[in-house]
C-alpha cells in the first residue's frame, strides 16, 4: 500500500520518536545519578571535582540544548508524530478513491489473425468509471515474451479525471506462429504526493492467431512468374486408362462397351469387333502427416524441427494447390490432433494454416494410430508424405508403413535429424567434441538401418537438416509429380 517514499517517512517518524524517548531516558538517568552525588561525566582538575554545571561531558552537552522543559526531546517526538500522521491521515481518503477496478480497459488489434513476421498495431483504451480523480495512473499491457516491440510503448503514465477516457497504442512484430494472448493489464494508482500505491490486474485478454510464415510461398510465387511452374490444369497428371483423349490401345469388344469406340477399320481388316481405348488424366492425391510430438520441439529457438516441418507442410499444400492436386493433412502425436480432409480448392488454404498454427510439441509420436485414422478416411491410392524425426516407436512406425503399402499408397518419409538442428558449442574440449561426433555417427547408423527396413516396403526416406529441409520437400514433390 505504501510506496517507498511513504515507507521512508513512516520509518523516519518512528526513528525520531525513538530518539526523543531515548534522550529523555538518558537525561532522567543522568539526573538520578546526580541526585545520588554521582556524575560519571564530571572532570577532575587538581584533585577537585567540578560542579555539575561546569562539567563538559556528553550529558552537559545535552543539557545545553535541553532546558527543564525538554525542548529538544519534544522536538524529536513531535516531528516524528507529524511525519507518521502526515502519511497515515491521508490513507483513508486515498483508499476511497483508488480502486483499480474502477478503470475499464478495452483493447483492439489491427489483425486478429496474422502471419508470422507480420506487424500488428494494438490500441488500448482506458476509461475512469468513477467520480474520483486519479492523480497518477500507470497502465501496463502485458504482451508475450516472443513479441518484438518495434514502435511505441505498451504502458502509459497519466492522470485520469472523472469519466475521462484516454487511448494509446503500440506496434509489435510477431516472429513465430501459434496462438497468443495479449493481457492481462496491470494498473497502478498513486496519490499526488507519491505516498501510496494500489496495484490491480484487469483480466482483459485478446487472442491473436498467427499462421505459419508465408515468406516461402512468396519466394516461390516470385520465381514462378519467371519460370512458369506449369500452373495450367493437369501439367503433371496421372495417366490412367479411361475416357480421355490420348490413344491407349485396341482390345476386343466386350458386352457393354459403347458403340462409338468401336474401331471399324480394325473390324474390316480382322473381321473382329475391336474397341479403341484412351488415356484419362487425373491429378495426384497428396496426404501430409506432420509429427507434432515433444521430440519435434528440439532445436534452436524459433527454428525447431517442428517449425521447419510446418513450413514444409505449408509449402507442400501451396504446391499441390498450384498444380490443382488434391491435398489433405493430419497432425498427430500419440493421437490425431487435427485432420484436414483432401481438397483441391485453394480457398481452403487458411484451414490448413489454422491447423498448423495450433500445433505444439507434446506427447510421443505414434504413427500407427495416425495411419489407422487416415486409412479409414482415404480409400484411394495416394502419395503419403510423413514428416517425422523417427525418435518414437520404430516398430509401430514400420507397421504403419507396411499397412499403408498394402493399400497401394506410396510412402515418402522426410526425417529431420536432431543434431543438425542444434549448435555444437565451440567451448567444448577436444575430448567432448570427439564424444559428440561419435554419438552423432551412432545415431546416423541407427537411422540408416531404419531406412533399410523402410526400403523393403518400397518407400523413400530422406534425412534433412535446416539448410536442405525445404529444397528436399520441393524435390520430393516434383518426383511424385513425375511418377504420376
């Protein structure tokens, strides 16, 4: 309740009163000793004791300033009492008007949904709902630690008159994706003299949903304008036998075949009813499985394995939409967290981005659970891209891929390798560096053995680091397009 200034005044008043009473006690003790003929402060000259009034001791010094009425003693006591009462008497009046709950806080953000790296303007409005004047009000708006304050301040110190409203604002940059809350707001009310302070918290929060960064897609779009990435429908399509326009072959007529496909020239030559077949073109189907387990949260701040996996998923979704392919996505750990059904409609991009924005590292990855969930919803053969660090349940992972291959799905495993996402300290001793490299080599050997097992099921497996994560994703997507 008391500020530092008010506390020091109360402490000074108590100290002065204590000094006054101490002097009074000291003087009473000296008088009592003198009444018994004892004067420890007296000086002896030539064997004679000076009269008490001629003594030059400490008590004589005090007697010089204190007459029989104890003027100096009362001075200390009265000043001390005045200091204490000057602080305490104003406290009830201060408490009547200083109530943080009387301040109403409203917050407005320029973008309730933004992309990572965007700038957001936040406007805070404070209104004094009471009839009392608030001489000094400090308002602090809490923002997440990951936000970068780039313009203005998230606090204000002002005076609020009765029913008055003030507004201030600031600009933050949000560097990473996720769901963040701005608030609560801390309010501190001080009196005019700075003796008292009341602190309160107004639990007004504003949620901001931050999508993954769009910078990778912007770069692709800039490059695409120069190299024309085949944005026409069916630039890379799967060719299957059906009702297309490209000639496939000739076969013998079967009951139920349409007469318009009968090859009469072949009939005239062979005397047998022959039917012409054509190629039908179809876009590919891509399913993305993103491992969001706790191990994927390892790595440098703001550049963890999960963050790179999310950037890669955004890139894959964009490439699929660009080629008019079908794309779906599953985010999982020990259970399926989010499922976005397959679509080729670009307007649903934000559905994918929102699902990725909510992803956070937790639990332990179980690909078998996610694959079972996916196989129940996708019956047709597809390209399944699994982004996982392969650090959980290797047996269940192999079983999941075996089941997917049994359903004729094509499997691609993009695996971020943990040590490549971490900085090796330059201060390590040579022995410690050798041990670290040996551990990395051991992990690489185990990973290669896992890849050999996966190759038995005709799946593609690639280890990636921060530098080659996105290029590998693009290369694998182009490979899938070429295969059709």
